[in-house]
């Protein structure tokens, strides 16, 4: 998200919308509430974005763009970039947007899968189905955020806030850092799946 200093009205509106959409859902956040939170008039909001749907499109585009940049830096450098202020809030917004069941949320997930496929093509990872690999990996990552309440309850701290978030991400890194199946077990499982698919 943008810093508090020297924000344009458009950016203030967008940031206020991201916060309210995340908290209340798309349907629960009104134009009036967003304008009030941004310190502008409803008329100025409509001047910049046209409608709540136009504002939501701008929020989706901004959030996806920011998260994609982080993912691309990781892909290019193979090192985790510093977590910029607001990154966690953008992740939470994207999860909420996906949860609302809209066509925009579905389109965003499809876009994320396509980005995952491009990333996969540049790695040494092996898969017989790159599309399914990228889609399932994306769904698994999203699952951590979708189950925020459940994870927070069993871990005893909010994984949507620091330091609970870091604890959750650290666990995911440890999971991905080591195979859970031996090569023999994976081969047996894949052969069993092949048999199920071709009785």
C-alpha cells in the first residue's frame, strides 16, 4: 500500500477501498463509507473510478500487480525480497476478493495460475501436468489465508498479523524445503493413480 505522506486522492481512495473491501467484503463496503475513509467526497470517488465496480477493478489490478512484482523478484533472484509495508494487507485483500465468488476473483486466480505456469517453465521441477501443478500449488498457498481463523485458533496467535504471519510462512517454507515422500513412494503413488485412470 502507499505511504501516508503525499498520497494522491486516487491512491487514498484505492487504499481505503482495499481496507474496507478486506474488512467487510465487496458488497458490505459502500461508496459513501470508502469516500469517508479516504477523506474525499463520493462525487470525487465516482469521478476517478466511475462506480464501485470500477473501483474494485482498480483495487484488483493494483493488488495483483504489487504481489506479482514480489513473486517475479523471487523468481529472478531466488531470494525472498523484504516484505514491503502493506504487502500482508494486499494478500488479505486478494484472498477476500477470491472468496466473494465473483467472476473477477475467478479471473484473478486464473491469472495467478498462468503466472505459475510461466514460473514453472523456468525451473527444473518435473510434472506431467504443468497447469494442474500450478493450479494446485496456488490453491494450497491460498488455503493458508482462507483458513486464517482456524490456524490462528490452533496456533494461539493471529496469522493475519505479525508475528503469527511469520510463523505460518516459516512453516510453509520448511514444508516446501523437504520432500514428504521418498522417490519410491512417489513412484508407487503415481503408478496407482495411473491404474485408477486406466482401469
